[in-house]
C-alpha cells in the first residue's frame, strides 16, 4: 500500500514539474551577415555562435573589419542580425 502511494506521489510530481523548452534554433550566420553589413560597412573576419545568453536569447560574436582598417568585436542578435549595444 505504501509503495502505491509513493508511486502516485512520484507520478504527480513528475506531471506537475515545469517543462523547459529547448531554445529555438538560430538562423545560420550566412543569413545574419547581410543584416549586419547593412548596419556597418566592412567585412567579416571571424565569428562564433550562436551563443545563448543567460536570458535565453541567442547572438553571434563577430570580428569585423571596417573599410578604414579598424577591427571591431560585435554582438549581433541571432534572429534579426541587429547589432546589439555594448
């Protein structure tokens, strides 16, 4: 009898436990780069990602060469390509 209650309690806990969804898959970098290029002239040197932030949003870290020779490190939203502040 006690086993049955333990089993029912475990089943109830498992049923009520929150389900965490897997993060949506971000578009590939080749789809994001045109949006980055529209915001900032230059060319891609290197990139990593997509990286998932603690808040659950995904971004790419991009090393970018400007036409005047400066190297910039950018963070771009993985779904829109918008360059993120900071």
